């Protein structure tokens, strides 16, 4: 029982470290003069729009949409990779099922 609680505490500590790491991670997505920067926690840090991107409203809207989607997808991949390391291949070690 104590080992399970110890493992749980260790995992919580690692999860906090991952959260801190994700907050510091900046992901940049760019398309057609649009640049979006988000954190690994999926918070927008910066949006840059080049002057030439302002010429075509529909293209601007689509580029913004694509940039945000690319950034979010990449942040999810990074988060999943970090969590995979935490959980290991077989789920939560020491907590039932294992």
C-alpha cells in the first residue's frame, strides 16, 4: 500500500514538472505571412501578421485557422510524448492492473 502511495506521489511530482516544461515550451506555426506562437499548454503567446497577408481576407482567415491548428496539434504531440514517458508503456506502474 505504501509503495502505491509513493508511486502516486512520484507521478504527481513528475506531472507538475511536465506542466512546467510545457508552459516554457513555445511552438511556432507559420503560413502565408502569418505566425502564431503558443505554449505547450496551448496558450497563445504571440500572433504576427505580415502586411502582405492583409490583402486577402479569406486567405488571411484560412491561414490563421491553419496556423492555430498546426500549433495546437504540435503542442498535443509534445504533451503526449512527455506523458508517455511518465506513464511508461504499460500504464501506471504500481496502481492496480500491473
